[in-house]
C-alpha cells in the first residue's frame, strides 16, 4: 500500500494524471494477458498522450471563444447557392480520401 501511495504521489508530481487513473487496471490486464513490461508502459503512455491531446483540443476550442459550436447539419444552404452541398458533405465525410474522383468543373 505504501508503494502505491508513493507511486501515485510521484505521478501527480510529474503531472501524469492519466497514469494515476489507469496504471492499476492496466497492470491487472497486463498480468492476466502476460503483456510485456514495454507493452504495459506503451499502453499507459498512449492513454496519457490521448488524454492530453483531447484536453489540448478542448482548451483550444474554449480559448477560441467561438460563439456557438455548429455542424453542417445546421447550415442554411439556401444562403449560398454557389456552394455544392453534396460535394461539401462528401469532403466533410473525408470522401475525397476514400475514392479517386475526377476534378469538379467548378473547383
């Protein structure tokens, strides 16, 4: 028990909050599946990096002070008739990367 408290204290000092939340459950899973130490450490680091990236994005959106978060479903297409709605929706869905497409005559 003393080791766990010391470890958690060090992890908090290093600002590794996701490690603190995940290390025990991941350690149990690693022991159950015979995961190597390196794979266990990699899983912990991946969770920490993903958590920090999500926080960074959330913080950047908050700092941008966008008036209202909207998506294309709420866009009023009647205001801009020159914008090809199907093409924009395809691009928003990353359709451009899924299949090759002849260039659009208006683009």
